[in-house]
C-alpha cells in the first residue's frame, strides 16, 4: 500500500466501524396470499429493497405503484418480484389484475 494513502484508509475504516459509515440496505418481504399483501403496510429505510413473493396456488399477480406509472410483470405462484426504494416517501400500490388488493411501502430516511 502506498504510504501516503494509509492514513486515509485507516480513517475510513475507523469511521465505518464507529457507525458513521453508510447504512447497509436491508431486504424486506411481502407475501402475496389469499388475494392480499402481507404485511399490507411496510415501513422501511431509504435504500432498502422489497420483494413480493407469490404464495398463491394458481393465480398470478403484479405490483402497480399508484401515481408512478410503474408496474411489475405478472409473477406466478412460486415467483417473486423485487424493487429498491432509493428515495423517501409513501408508495401506495395495488395488484394490477386485482385492484381490491392494496398495500403501501413507507420509506423513511
């Protein structure tokens, strides 16, 4: 290692170990079963990822983010779909083919 970069590397390592480094993104799961999202409301941190898992026996679903013109492909029993949430906010969604299925992801700082 180049000697002039060693202090910077040690400082960065100490900063990270002290809890001052960037937060590690977490992964969360929403189960799709019995024509419902569980949990219906999910609170996460900015940068986290949510994965929707279809546990139905015969029905496909999608995740349609309301007001954002974004919809997943349909995912069938045993399949899943994931999305990262890089910005804070309230993300209401429903199932594309089943509009009675509602959920919300609340992304906090």
